């Protein structure tokens, strides 16, 4: 495989910084695009992202800048770690400096509000000549930067992109598996954010381990049911991008979505919960988008419906839980025993 000469990362949040640091530690020169040049200068001088990853030292080979053109121009591989609401806008800004054949990998776990487009779809729409992929899995940024053993999945139709990402990110503590189910891997990473909010909410209310186990397994059934209706492979959801990401996000207080749910369970309003977090929690917007899409496609998603009522309509949690428990008892694993064959 051709050795990559220039690699770029768009987005100076926690995960974008972590990806840039992984690449740099593997000996590659990498440029990290950040909106704020002052923050970029601080990172270059102190080798620390004080806002998102305070206390963690970064490789000196990570070079940050707010000059988008210098970052993306002639970069053979570009990772995009931009929040979903800004994703398309940043790609449009970068578009004049991009050549056909460049590889773009989204690490963003979200859905565009008005179009229900996943980030890989935005990349394909805006950059029709690019090779497109996604990176997703149980990857809490603070654990990766602390060199905790971690695995992830790169998904793309392009074998060159998959092997390039595996080569450039693989290390003694970070392993990259491959998949061709781009849509399934991306949906897994996106949908689990919803259920992480539910997990945080239930933890704050003191619900037990039986409840947590039920919540997580029914979440997996629900998200895979939805994803298959959208064209994904159900087998993807038994892997890292499905059940793996769901487990870590539903069990860890480091998860932003879990923390939002926990704050809601403590009685805070949605606005107070998001403000206290100080970062984007993609799951909040995803609840609304997925509920609307599920209604449109007539996909049965009781957890999403119940969580929507709690988060956006201030419904009492006890009443929603009672409603969920009184719903029709269905099959355990949908793809083993279809709903109509009970």
C-alpha cells in the first residue's frame, strides 16, 4: 500500500484530537483543523487540548491550525469529527480545496436534522469524487488518549480506504476492524446515543441491574430493527459498532449522552442538562429525528417513543415506564422469530 504523505483531521473536539494524536504517535505528520486559531496556538505550544482533554499530553507531531485550505488541500486521508449540525457547512467550506479521489472518514455519530442524512451520505453528496468511510465503535475519547485497550470499526466500500485507516491508526492499544456495511456501522453509532440517555436516566432513578440488562438488550433489538428497515445488515449489530458501542455508552459516566440522561433523572430540565455538559450530546437531537422517521416508516420503537415523551414533553418517568411495561409482549430476537409469528 502507498505510504500516506499527508493526513488531516477536521474538528478539535475530544475525538478529533484523539484521532490526530493516534496518527501522530504512529509517526505520521498530521494537521488538526480547529475553528479558533487561539485555541490552535495553545495546543501547539502546550501540546494539550485544555478545553476537551485537560490533563492529557499530546504528541508534538500534532499541528493545529484554523486554516482549512492548508489542512485539506492534497491530504490523501481526511478524518471529519464535526458535530452533525455543522458537518455539511464545514464540508462545503472545504470543497473548493478538495481533489477527486481523496479519502474522507466520518467519526461523527449523528443525523442531519432536516434531511435525515447520515454523515457518510453528506460526504458522498457534497464530494462525489471522494472515497467515503466511517469510523465507529466503543471509543470513549478519554480512555483512548489514556492508552486504554480499545477497538473500533472502519466501514467503507473502498478497500483502499479501509486498509489505509487500519494502517494509520493501529497501535499496541488501538485495534481497527473492517466492515463493508457503512450504513449499519454508522447507524449503530448514531442510534446508541438515544439509549445512552435512557440508561443515564434509569441510573439516576436508582433502577437495578435487571432493569439495566433489560434496557440494553431491548435497545439493541429496537435499534437493529430500525436499521434493517433503513437497509443495514442486522449482523453488524452484534459487533463493536452495535452491541459494543451500546454497552460502553450505556454504562459509562464518561459518555456525554449518559450524563445528559443522568441529569434529567436528577430533575434538571433538558436545557440545564445540556448546559451543564458544556459539549454536544448528539443523542438529544437524534431522539426527535428517529421518532419522526420511525413513525413515517411504521417501525415499532417503544423506547424511543417513551424517551421522547420524557425529554421533550416532560412526561413523568413513572407513567412512561408503566406504559412501556404494559405494551404488547413481543418476540425476543426479531430476526429469529418474526413479530407476526408469536
